C-alpha cells in the first residue's frame, strides 16, 4: 500500500479529506442522521436502527468520535453518543467554504 504523504498537503486539505472519509460509508451517514433525528444521546438502539452487528457499529462510532463529530458519555455500563455540536459547526463551516468555491467563472477547460 502506498504512503499518503499527507504532510505535503495543508492542514485544511487534510482536515477536509478526513471529514470526507467520515461520509464515505453509508453506515456512518446513517448513524449521524439517526443522532440528528432523535436529537438526544443514544445508548444502545443503534444495532436495531442501523441493522449492522454491534462490533461494526462500534467501529463506525469510534471513527466518528475520533473525528470529533460525535461525543460519548458513560452511563452505567453503556456509552451514550450524541452529535458534538461545536465540532459539527466547525466541520460544516470548513466544508461549506470548500464547496462554495466559484464555478460560475468561464474557463477554458474541456
């Protein structure tokens, strides 16, 4: 497997690519959508809601948490997850800035 050479890219470029990776799997998208829909912390019904095995859900939750898009708190023997609204807002601003690059200018490409 090749080396990504992420050090040759800007912090912003690396950050955008990490967020894009989060949206690159439908299970992670479904988890985020579910968390937004319930607008509360979820402790254990993701397996039933998403339809994947617990270890698979746990891996996706781990990735989303590492990116800071969700946060977790321990309640008894469960870890409850919810959207990290501050980090979500920062990610959204970064992606909107990237996506709003002007494409209306006439160019000589193709």
